[in-house]
């Protein structure tokens, strides 16, 4: 079963979005403005701007996946 839906706002920084993804073990995050979906941000999107930080976050997610299986 899935947990609560996590979303972000357009004004948040990429680093902030990346921290949310890492904290909750997710790789895609809907972008919502005034309760309406306006897009989606993925680890791949963030990696284009912050490759080293995404590489570290992805490694952390993969390690947490190992513990969940």
C-alpha cells in the first residue's frame, strides 16, 4: 500500500525537492499550484542541474531499497 501523496510547488528549489525525494524514497514528484497539477519533476530532471547531488541521493535510495526487499 502506498503512503500519502507527496507533492511540491513550482517555487521550491531543486535541492529542496531532492531532499524531499530522498527523505521519502521517491524518484518522481508531482508539481502542484493552487491544488492543480502543473507538472512533474524527476530525479533525471534534477540530475541535469545537480548531477553530483542526485548521484548521492540515488545511491541512498538504492541502499534503502535493499533494506525494504
